[in-house]
């Protein structure tokens, strides 16, 4: 039975594990940053690998035949390490990358620091911040009030002076997002371009209320990696490997 490392932590990773298990020997790996993660079916390991060398050793020791990277689009370090190791040892490797959102009229920035600068320049006063716990620190010096939504509580030492925290995990519905923006009188939305449908509703609600959006662009994928945009495409690739094929051909990395 082919043994596959599934780098997970996303809804797509859980769906892929469910699709492939038990036909394939799937080991899902979670970073361990969330204390109560949503777990996929099948075996799960939690925690880092110890960098490139640690990942290389782990793949060898565990007899892994292929790697599917279905991490969050902003998990750039893990994605880079997996691409580097698999390229070096010649191991089949696929990135399951959900398509990015069309930013439309959003102000596109490259970092949280740049987003904080836009908030200050535009004098936004009540901001809905959905960049995750690690993205809050960039706004620590801001004079605005922030509605911060995250799965896990951010570090209090790096929080903006004026804020309110909501701890929750998507998916989120349009009506609920519309009510949230109205209730808190939000005048700007700051988000990452995570893509997918689970958290898309906030963008639709912001558009309906003419709330401006500041969107952090996702990092580029490593050059030359093979990608799939859907769970079905990724499952087909794994099945193709098991059948002695090469799976679907390379596609352009989602932008």
C-alpha cells in the first residue's frame, strides 16, 4: 500500500484524507499551533519536523512514497521545505492549493505591516481583522479599534490597544457576516487572500455594505511545483501514482 504524507490543517486536507482513507496509507501532519484542531480521519502526527533536514529524515524513516501539501496558502515555510526536500530526493510531491480570491476593488498589500500602514493612511477607525493570530502584532501601534477574529487567542502582548476578540472557526454565512459588520459599525476589512468558500462570505458582506477591503496577497509557491486546485484533482494524482502513472500534469500555481 502506498504511504503518503499529507501536510494538513485545512478543510481540503481533511476532505482529501477522508477520500483516500483507507485505500492508501495516509499520515496527516498538523503543525500543532491550534490547541484543539479539527482532526482528519486516519493516523495523525502533530508538531514540526525540525526544518529541512528533519523532514528529510522523517520521510526516509517512515518509508513515505509521496507528499501532498494541503497546508494553508500562507504556510510558506512548510511549503518551501517540502518542495526542497522532495525535489532533492526525487519524491513525488503535489501542492493542493485552493484558488485565490479575486481581489476586485480591494487594496492589495504584501504584508500585515503594509496593511497597517493603509489603515493609518486612510484613517479607518473600526476594523474587522481576520489575518489570524500571527497577523495581529502588525497592528499593535494602531489608534483604530479592531474586531479580531481568530481560531486561537492572539498573544496579548502584541495586541492593539483598542480591540475585541472573537474566537471561532469557519465556515461563515453571508447573513451572519453582514450582521457582524453592521453590529460593530465596521468601516474596513483587513484579511489575507486565503481563498476558498469557508470564509468568502465576509468579502461579499463587505461589498454589500461598501466596506473597503485591505487584502494581504498570498506568498508565491516554489518554482516548478506540481499543483492541484481541488480535492478531486489531488485524489486523482495519488491514484495515478498508485496505478503506476504520473497523475495529472503540472498546472499553473494559483495566484
